[in-house]
């Protein structure tokens, strides 16, 4: 289980790097935030990623439940200021897509992976080529090459 968690976090960091985000937005906190915003537990494939609306506290709860990382309650502001705000600036997430005029201090303030951003599609296909190949291509063996 820990290995699948570690692998999934590394994959998220890899894709954040591919998007050209700076180091602060490619760290473990950033990777876990993206995974939460994609509703992507270690057992799900990238193709099964979702795009729920999540506030900072539900993001932290998802990370604790699925990745075993329990952040202190005062981490909320760090996640918001140093991860989500930068993701929003980069076009990776949208704040309050359901109600754009929602005040920042609203308990309903939320984020969602930006569905129109090129990253949206890339996030869902990331890592799925090996899964597709394994599912649809026979493993070469002696009988394959006769």
C-alpha cells in the first residue's frame, strides 16, 4: 500500500514538472493536492480521475484518508496560499466554478481542476499507456516469435 502511495505521489510530481511549474508547486504537498482534486486514490488509474469541487479542508481530509498524510489544521492556509493560489494562476485549477463571486472567507469556497485547460486531458491519460498496453497487447513470449 505504501509503495502505491509513494508511486502515485511521484507520478503527480512528474506531471507537475512536465507542466513547467516551479519547485514549490511540485513538492509533495502540491502533488497530494492535485491527487485530491482529481479524486485519485492510490488504487485508481489516472483514467478514472474525477474533478470534484473541494475546499481546502476536504482536500486535507482526502490526503489523510488515502495517502496517510495528516496535516495540522493550521496547514490550510499554506495549502491555499502556496499551492492552490499558484495552481489557479497557472490555470490548473479554478476557484468556485459553481459561483465565481463567492467571497474568499466563505466556508463554501472551493477549487476544481480546470476542465478547459490542456492539463485536464493530460492528467487523465498520464500513466495510462502502460495500463492500456498491458490490457490489450500480449506479453511477448517464445511462442510470439516462434
